[in-house]
């Protein structure tokens, strides 16, 4: 586990990924419905992929994409910043 957290911290510090930890103090949030991916392209409309219990939904319907983007934005605003998330992971790693 320690090695995995070290690897994750390296990705964060190299700016390879943007990683945010969601506080446990907020038990109910929009992300409980499942993973959301927002995909932007140069040559076609933005798309959203939403996973659910029975599979997934890929959509380019702009109203649905905007809805998914709003959920994603809400999650980002409630999550710890990337810097605070890295600090949190570092503390957890040091506790192992």
C-alpha cells in the first residue's frame, strides 16, 4: 500500500494527474450515483460517460453533458484541493 501511495504522490507532484480527495465528513454528495467522465475533443462535441449498476451511458446530448459537468464541478468544489489531497495522502502513507 505504501508503494501505491508513493506512486500516486509522484503522479500528483509531476502534474501527470489532478487528484482530489473527497472528505468523509460529507457522507451524501452528487458523486454517489457512480463515476462520471467528461471528454472534450477538438473535432467533435464534448461527451459524457456515466457508469451505473447495469453498465454505462455515453452521451453527446449537450443538456446531459452540461448536467454531468455540473455534478463534476460540484464534486471538485467540495473536495480537498490537489495540494491538500497530496498532503492527506502523504500523512496516510506515513501512518503505515
